[in-house]
């Protein structure tokens, strides 16, 4: 069990703490969620490959080698974007026989839905979801 005092020490709100504690282990297309835990003095809720996804007062971040990349403003917007992206990954294969413009419209609709959960996550081209969105548009994801 994770020590809630670690959250409080970092200034994280009670509602955000409850959202974090509600996370259950689950594998998504690009992210593996884990039961929240403390690793190297960081609150870890999952991984993108080997990079930990952490909770900070300022939001959800991916801790890359020498960088903290912004992912989402809070846990719920992260979980909502992740669920929408997972839905996209499951459904996009159904459109492979359609023309490119139609597929691009579908992709952009998914991105807009994700943006509605957390516009800040798309406010900078270097934000995690902005990078994922560009890869979706480019047809790489």
C-alpha cells in the first residue's frame, strides 16, 4: 500500500489522491498502468515502454532519460485520454479500406475528443499527447 503522506507532502489534492489510488494494473496499447507506488521518491502510476509515468503537483509526466515530458493536467484527464486512444487503436483498423481523407477525418475526430479532456495536453508540440496525435495524423500509430 502506498503512503498517502507522500502525496500530501507533494501538495497533491485529496481528490487527485483518490483518482490516483483508483488506478488498477492494466495494459493499454502504449502504456502499462500499475498499482501506484513510490520509486526513487516519485509517485509512479505506469510505464510507456521503460519510462515511468509519474504524478506531480503540476500534473502527469513521463520521466524520460533527462526530461520530464508533460502528459496531462491530472489523473482523470490522463485516464480519459488513454481510454480514448485505446479505443482509437482498436477501431482504426476497421477503416483501412477507406480513402485517406476519410481516415484522416476519423483520426482528427479522435484527437479532438482527446483534446476536449485536456486542452493543455495538446498546447505544445512537445507534450506527450501532441506527439502521439501527430503520429496518428502521419499514419504511424
